[in-house]
């Protein structure tokens, strides 16, 4: 599967999960111990907002604190949809994938950045799904794209404390293996 198609699907899947969050579920716990549903969604929406100027060649200093704080306002689902739509436009803009993206970790090829964003949407989409009791199965083709990419980066992510230590997956399911590599218990449920 093409990276751009996988990225688009990860965006859509994340937004679909956010659309399912009920009014009383925004403060529910997630598999990310420091974030409730709203904080987790705010984090991903912030990443989407950042991706637009970064994919256009801007630096972190040029963007400044524009995306600090609450990105969700009174209508989190609408804000998530709008941010994802803008991120998709930025990623598909002619020449965007040929750029170098200026990240805090250093200059990064745009395709590598899109892989990181794909993983962000995919894994955090699962986080939202299990937090609110929605269907947690992810697009298997996107899982495969993400798993292939992450296999070559998992040690760097762990060394830099970007993911928790891996857990042992309960079986041989590719989605469960990917979640476990990202430090998620594939059997996580609220109250765990």
C-alpha cells in the first residue's frame, strides 16, 4: 500500500473514532495513563495542526506557540475533522513529500514524518476506541504499513522514551504485536 493512502486511512480512522466519543466520555481514561480521552484527542489534533506548516517547510521557531493549549474548543469532533482535513491537504500538496521537515529531533524527510504521523493516528485511534468501548480493530493494511516501518525504529523510540516498554502480545495477531511494540496491552480495558 502506498504511504499516502495509508496515511489518509489512518486520519480517517482516527476521526471516525473521535466522532463516536459520547458527551460523557471525554474525561474517560485511556491506555495513555497521563491522558483522558480529551487530552489524547487534543494531542493528536495538535500534531495535525503542526503538520501543516511543517510540511510547508516552516521551522518550529517560525510556528512558535501557535498550537499550544486547547485545540478542541467546545466541539472536539469538528476540530478533529477540520485538523485532519488540513493535514491531508498539506501532505498531498505537490512537492510536500520531497521536502525536509524541521522537527525538534532534527531535519527529517517528509515521508519519514508522514510515517510517524500515520503511527500516531493509528495507535491513538486504537486508544480512543478502547477507552470509549468502540470497535478496536484497525485497518489491517495500515497496520501492516506501520508495523514494517516501526520494526526498524522501535529501538530508537524506546531509547528516546517515545514509547513505553513493549508488552507481550496475547497471541500472534499483527495488530496486537504492533500495539505491544508501542507499549500497549492489546487487552486493555477501562478500569485496568
